[in-house]
């Protein structure tokens, strides 16, 4: 299971991010300041991804990034600091992405997926109910027979395969497969 470290000092935002990622099947740990995050990383450096705020108490996100870089854990900055100079600084420090608050949860989830795929940290092949889904090539098999699916059919199948035994509202399915404006 993918383990995400959320470093965000605003507890409501941290809780929202955690809830959204947990619904998608990720395991999450939260830290509310830079020093706490550094301690967690020292004890458990096996996180798959870090979502990092810049303006943190104790140690700010840019300083913490200097500590994270040698660990080779991908980082996405989530911050209210939206100036071009700040975004460039974050990316030059080694972040994979830089998202300015406020952001849509669905966009965050998409960017998390992109970074995890880039680092090959997501499930490349899922098997459920005799069906095999290769997420890298977007191909599906039942036994030895390849099943031809449209993009929407594939996205629906993947959504349900990644969320077995979980009921979802129709609006949630529309948002995740077709996007929020459908």
C-alpha cells in the first residue's frame, strides 16, 4: 500500500487531504510542523510520497526539502505561496510538483497519481475477479483473452478495481471518471 506523508500545519486542510487520499486506498501519516516531519522521516524513511506545505512552524518546507532530497522520496509542494519565484524555488529544490492553495481535491489526486506513476510506485498490474488490469499500458485481460475497452470503460473498471467492496455516490463516480464538470 502506498504510504503518503502529509506535512501541513492547518489541521482542517490536513484532514481533508488525508480523507481524500484514504478513500483512494492510500495510507497516510500527518505531521503538523517541519520538525515533526523530520523526526518521522528519520524513524521511517520508507514513505512513497510527501505532500509538503512551505509555511510551517519550526522548520519551513523549503528547509525540510534539503533534508528530504537525499532520501529520494518524491515531493509535491502544497502551499499558499503562489509567486513565480516561490514555485521556481520549490521545483529547483527538487519537488516533483507545486500546487497553490486553494486547490481542487480531484486535481491533487490526479497529480499524486502522475508522480507515483513516474516513480513506478503504483500498482502496475491489478488482478480482481479473474480480470488482470495493466495500468502502465491500460490493457485488460480475462484469462488469456484481451478485452477491448473505451477510455471511459477502462477508467470505470480501474476505479471499481481500486475500490472493491466500497459503495460510491453517482456524483463521486462522475467526478472521478468524467471530471467535475460532467
